[in-house]
């Protein structure tokens, strides 16, 4: 199996199932024009986030890592009219593109992009006593994933879903001797999950237009 095949299959699936529309296409185009890295979730992955958010009836969604707002649009569209999506982004330039794209998608009333280091913004949300989130999507700097997971546990409720992107590192995640800071971050995440009786998780390896990668999916369990 090759990248070419994975991309061809994603194109087939996009055409028959995903149906990307003008706002999503424009979000990717303006992101590219602004010089942002082309690392947004793929259309099939974006729709997965949308369907998972719909499936749990998410009313409040937290994203760590906005880039140009592509994944935020997919998730924001799963919210009811009085729902809320808060997306955290370090780069003011990325945040500006994300805000414009969310506005273009008609989500300006429900979605907000907060600029700054995610660790600081997460601490602020806890300090402010933010209402718990139903869904958290962690997709920023990978070495900080364990920290973002710990904050997420303080910002969710039993039944919440936490999704972490890019957890496979082209297979390097299975290497116990890796010194790659991203691999170490993800392996630490999985150890924290394994040691925590409050959560249940799995991880899924994926192939597609973005290559070989995967998600970790974590459910905060209701008290037994
Ligand atoms: N979720 C987006 C992709 C995010 S890419 C999508 O699928 O459409 C990762 C983003 O995380 C980048 O925009 C990067 O600037 C941001 N990032 C990196 N380090 C960060 C940090 N410490 N705090 C907040 N955002 C950070
Ligand atoms: C990178 C980051 C991502 O969030 C992603 O989905 C793909 C690649 C990166 O930093 O290279
Ligand atoms: Mg990602």
C-alpha cells in the first residue's frame, strides 16, 4: 500500500460520503494563502470529529491548536445554536486566520479563538471556573500532550470525550527507546491514561491523505 492509494481512497470517500462545502474549502485555501502549514485534519477526519461531537450531544467543545480553524469548523457545526467552542492557539497569525474562517462559516456566535500558550489559556479556564467541556480535541505541540491531558481532566465531566491527534508518529510511538520529544509526550499520555481508573481509552491507527497516523480517544468514565 502506498501514499498514492491512501490519497485516492480518501478522495473517493470525500466524494461519496464527506461532501466538503464552500466554507471548508475556503478555510483551507485562505490558510494556504496565509502561509500556514498544511496540517489540518483531513476531510474524513474532520467529519469524524463532527459525528463524534453530534453523537455525544456536545454543547461545549474545547480545542487545543486552532491553526486556520478547519477542525474547529467541523466541530462547531455539531453544536446547537447556544453551544460554545473555545479554540486555543499560540500564533496570533494562525488565530487571525482561524477567526476569519469561523466567521466565514457562520460560526462567529458560537466559536471563539483565544491566543496564547495553551498551557496558560487552560490554566485560565480552570481559574475562571469554566463550565466543563463535553469534548476536547488536543492537536497542538505534541511534547505538551500530557500537560494538556491533565488540564483537560480538570475541564471535563464524567461522560466527556477527549480526542488526541497525531499519536502514531509513523509507528515510532511503539519504540520504548525513542528520544523524540513528541513520541515521549504521547507515550507519557498513554501511561497517564493506563494509571488513571477514571478514564477508558483506545487508539486507532489511520492511513489517508495525511499519511500514516492516528487518534487516541479517551472517555472520562461516570463514577462506578
Ligand atoms: N486543529 C487544527 C490543526 C492544528 S495544527 C486543524 O486540524 O485544523 C497545530 C497548531 O497548534 C498550530 O497552529 C500551532 O501554532 C499551535 N500550537 C503549537 N504550540 C502551541 C502552544 N504551546 N499553545 C497553543 N497552540 C500551539
Ligand atoms: C503536525 C501537526 C499536526 O497537528 C498534524 O495533524 C500533522 C503534523 C506537525 O507538527 O508536523
Ligand atoms: Mg493534528
